[in-house]
């Protein structure tokens, strides 16, 4: 993890590989684990919280889980502090282009799933501008792996383009404060609802790595 840099307040890339047996209380929540609690799982997550409040926080995650069944899951999304319709359109167009190469139904399906997933019901608001989210993807392994890989490359391309356009923009103390308030929402979601956080904490993972997704500082109002 990198902290307090010129572009990033914090950015981390985690790789995890875990195996074992799910506890009884957790088995019913995992596909294929209700009768056989043994599992193996690996995942990659990228979370970037920006120095410049005009650049959105960005997140990518992918995982492959093996129980009595096996599947891919993952997604990517962005959480801006300020509305930017052009940026939103660019971000979603890039994702749609990647999805459409595999199946025209992927983007509307996974976008809708993302909008439902990254939602804070206690606030009655979305976490950001969405993206895509998918789980239990268990069709053709090679095709699914190719799709997940290209979602990762799409995320990298989006992040580079957005950062390059905005990292030199001037910002004010008030704008930084608004970013910190938005980060408070980000923390609430990750601690209360995020599947990856829950999975990691329930499988004995490295707590510091699991909580890497949280920003270095935040505010609430």
C-alpha cells in the first residue's frame, strides 16, 4: 500500500489465497458450502483514494471461489465527490464496450446488480456512480477468466485516463472536506455491507489487508 503520495492519499493492491472450512453460521451464505464446508479462494482487489478531491475513488475486485462448486465474481466502480456527467459517461461507455465483446446482456445485467449492491439502505443513497458487479459466474471457465481479466484491464485504462485529466486541477479546502464526508459513506458501506470484507473477516484473513479498502481519513456530518 502507498499512502500520502502526490496522486493518492492511499492506494493498495491485494492478492489473497485462502483455504479451510467455513464455520456453520457462514455456510448457508456461500454457494456450495451448505453440505461440504471445505473451500479454496483467491482474489485481487485494488482500491485508490485520491489526493485531489476532484478525482473519484476507484475500486476493482475479482475472485475465484471453489466449494463443491466454483465460480468467478468481481466488478469495478467509482465514487466521485462531485458530479461530472462527462466522466460518468466515459466510465460506463468503457465498461459497456468491454462487456459487449462477450455478451450484450452483461452490461445492463451487471450494471443493475452494481446499482443494487453499492447502495446504503440506512442512508437511502448510492455509494457512487456505479459500474458493474457480478457473482456466481460459472459457465465456460476460459471464457469467464478472459472476461474477468479484461474487466481488470478496463479498470486500469479508466483509472489512468481519469487521473491524467484531473490530477493537476486546483482544489480548495472546502472541496477536500466534501471528499472526506464522501469517504465516510465509503467506510459505512465497506464495514456494514461489503461481501469481500465479510468473507475475509470470516475466513481468518489478514485484518490489515482486508481493511486496506478504507481511506486514511474521513469525516461525518
